[in-house]
C-alpha cells in the first residue's frame, strides 16, 4: 500500500519567511526544499524503524497507529535548516560508501539506475547483473535488516564482509550534542567578549564514543542481522565526521544482545496488539497520551 501523510510538513512560518527573502533565488530554493519535504517520503510505513524505536520518545501507541494506518508519522518540525542537515548527512554517506566501494569492501544491496528497479545483493559489483550497465549506473542501496514477524525494517549504512562488521556513518554537530549530551557540551563553553562559545577543538579531542542513540540503533541492527538475516557480524564500526573542523574519528562497538531485548519485547507486544486490533496504552504518558499518539488520534 502506498504511504500517506497524516498531518505535518513544513512550518507555515518557515514557508512564508522564504517568500519574503531579499534575494528571490534564495527564497525560491527554500520554498522548493520545503515543498519537497511536504511530499510523502516513500519510506515504508508498514514497519517499525530502528531509528525511531531507539529514541527516548518512541511511543508504542503511535507505532500501533502507524502500522494500522500505514501512514507517515505527524511531524511539525520540518524547517529548511533541518532539511539542509539531512542533505549534508546524505552526502557524507555517499562519500564514505564511495571510498569503501572503491576498495572493494562494501557489501549490501545495489540498484541499477538504468534498469530502474533492479536490486541485488553483492560486494562492490563492476556492472549490473541484469542489463550489463557499467559501474557508473549503479547506486548503493545499503544493507536491509528486517524482521517480518516483528514488523521491523531498517537499513545499515554499510557492511564490510572482510571484517564481518556493520558500518555506520555519522556527522557530529553542536546541535546533536545539545540534544543528546547537553552535559558534555556544557563542559566546553567559553566566555568571550562576544558571549559564550564552544571550544570545539577540546570538545572533539574528548569525544570518545558514539552518541547513545547511535549505539542503541546499531545494537538493534546487529540483533536483526544475527537473528533474521543470517548476516555474520559481531561489531559495528562508526565513522564520525565533525562538522566544525571536518575531522574524523572511528569507533568500534561490540555486539551485546542485552541492549535490544527490551525493544524486541516491545515490538512483539505492539504486533500482537495490531493482530487483535487492541491499542496499547501510551508508554510515555499513560491514558492521557503523548504529543505523537494524540496527533494520530486527531487525524485518523
């Protein structure tokens, strides 16, 4: 079933501000990006995504609504800045995946742009197996990790078959630290004549492990790879690009099944509730509901 949107899209204020931009081209670009963001994403809506499940505000009732409606979750927070951040992340993925592919160290699904719809699993192919199109027509489609029984579906950024390791590619900015590690970020505030700034060099020096949500997400990926995809992996390798300096760090996280057990139990309970058409309680705010599940209630 094609996905549909349940309320959301760009903020009206953001769109109106783009219309008032002093330079018409600048305003037109912003409106174009916001218009595209308002369209259905094409992302599967009949599964639970690990990237959402690992967030502290993941609502079980909202997940139930989305599985029942096969609808995109409401989102009122889309802005041009947010879309710009997403695009930068996509480009960082392309860069690292391109280097790994050049080395012959990137396995997963591949998509032939010439065939338009042909996918196959391979390690850095040199041509399309269906039509013979050259490497330049191929696009990496990452590593699908799914469980039909649990209705979980996601994609890892890469897989290195030589190391039997998943690959995750991340960018780190002050905004992501402000959201996930505000205590860590606060340590590097420096008072200047122009107000408070952050000592990004010391901050980056002391950044020694992936962010908590990234660890939880990759642990869930490794659980899916091990239990449902028969994909050998005992660790995940992270590449982090620091936005402020363009420096890079690499971390390795070993597989520990205990991280994923509560999420797997929750997913199984939600699937059971879908099968019996019995909505679960909101795990964040009980019978009153949280902001996410309440929006689904308003728009169902």
